[in-house]
């Protein structure tokens, strides 16, 4: 799949490629629905239509329209661009190095994560209570001063 250093950074580059391909799919879908509203009627044998073929496509059940062709074209062009980006030497080296560094990370255990989460939730609750008391006290004080 990857032509530049194909045996290194496979996961990081694969995730980057498939994420960009998903965005390409969304862009192609958006182009399809946006262009579908345009009036692209043309003459096929004396009959003005927006379909290129009389029957719908067998698997999709959709008519072949210019909007469908443009949407698929945008998807394919952006997918090719995503593949080129994933194989660009500078970006590929960055993703390869990122994957190598992530393999060196020591992840915390569940007990450490649970203890840290309890400390964070406790600190947030204390800060919330303090700010509520300070806001109420200052509101009471200034309402007495102003009136």
C-alpha cells in the first residue's frame, strides 16, 4: 500500500490514509447532494432528462447522473491525493517516527487511571463549590451596597 519505506509506520500511515479517505467520501457525498439540486437537463434523443441512462444502475439502484459522476470523481481524486500524502517522504517520516515513539510509551494501569480520575473530579468539585460560594457572597454583598 505504501511505496515509501513500506515496512515502517504501517499503522500510523494507514490510519492517516483511511481517515483522509473517509473525509474524501464525505466530500464526494456533499458534492453529489449539492450538484443534484442543479438543473443539469440535457437532450438524449429528443427527450430532456437528467439521467445518462434510462435504467438505474444495477447494484446501487440509482440513476447515472452528472451529479453522481462528479461526486465519485471528487471522491477518487481526493483518495488518490490522500494516498500521495501518506507516501510523501516528509509526512511519512513524521508518521513513522510518531509510531516508533508511541511504542516506547508506558501506559498507566487501570488503578492509576482510576485514582487520578478521582483526584481530578474531587478538585473540580471543590473548585465548583468555592466559586459558587464566592459568587453568592459577592452577589449578596454588592446587592446590599448598590441599594
